[in-house]
């Protein structure tokens, strides 16, 4: 009889413990860990210092070629998301020349800039449009001008001399996540949060802090769509043939006009 009572008490205690654990679990899951800066070796792992190091390194590059892949969410009704992707090749020569080639699910485009003329060619539609400038512009300046026409593409910003500086504007929280492997390359993984977006960067460890991967999440959209780019190769001495930033229309291509900034619909902003 005593044996049965002891067994019964043990069973009751075990049941109570399991019940407490089960009841506690939802509360634990509903309280995510705080997003804050890791204080391990603060001088070496400050997210801002790592981005600043990358910015200075990339700004000093007179020219480069970067290639990789971008994946991005497209949001549909009821916050359903479909993942799309495209490959890219990006040639940059400072202060004012670039060529970007996109080949993917939806994006089959070429974007060229020769210092005065920005050309966007859509291969799927055989259409192109240009933005002309009476004066010579830098890459930073033409990308700012393109924004006035609602023409934005995050991978283009890698060519900016102030790329990293822009990332750090209006940051409310930051975190050093740790060392991570991206394509067999050890990288510092850092994260930043702003009021409307959050983003993460993977920056190569060592004296050549190349950007290897970055991701942006839009927090103002309930579906939280994410855009991710992984740069698989950098070349600091690319072959740039004569006329590499000039667009020559072929027969059958149609020239269209960008909407002027004053006529752009508000809903077109991204």
C-alpha cells in the first residue's frame, strides 16, 4: 500500500512539473531576446567600427567588379510571399562610370552610366529609357538623381563612396552577432535596426573587409519582406573595354520616357 502511495505521489509530482513546463513555454516563446550590442571585446567588435572599416576600404577602390546573386520576397494578397532571384555583374570605375547586368526570374536588365547619361534597358520588353545630365556626375550623385525618378536598386548602392555611411544613418539599435562563414570566407556578422527597416551585413574578416553578404527587411510591411544579396567574387582589376558604359540601341528596341519626378505617383515609392 505504501509502495502504491509513493508511486502515486511521484506520478503526481511529475505531472505537475510537466504541466508547469508546458504552461511556461508559451510565455518564453512570446518574449524574444532583446536586440542589443554584444559587449565582447567592444573595441574590436563594434558593429559601427566594422562598417566604417568596410566603407573606408571600398571607398579607396578606384575600380572593381562584383558578382553574385540577389533573392527577394514579393508580397501578394493576404501577405503571401513568393521568393524571386537574379544573378548580377557589377562593374564600377570611380568617380562616375558603371555597368550593372541583371539576369533572373523577373529582372533581365542592363543599367549603364557614363558620367552624364544613365541608361536602363529592359531585355524582356526590348525597351530602354535614359536620364540625361548637362554636367558630369559622380556615381553617388547620379544614384541620388535616379531616386527622384523612383529608380532604386539596392545592389547599385554598393558602388557609392558613402555606402556604409548611409547604412549607419538613423540607426536605433545595433548588434555584433559573431564570426560567420560565407562561401568559405570568415566574416563579421553585424546587424542594425532602424524604425522602418532592419539589415544585416557579413563583412570579410582581415585587412580587406569586402562586403560578402547583406540583407534588408522592410518592417513597415506586415509581411516583413526581405531582400538578400551575396557577393561571390570581387575583382579589383577588371577588364573594361572601350565603350563599356555606352548603350547602342538595336533595331526593334523602343525608347520610352521616365516619368518626371513631379508626376510620379506616391504609390510607386519603394
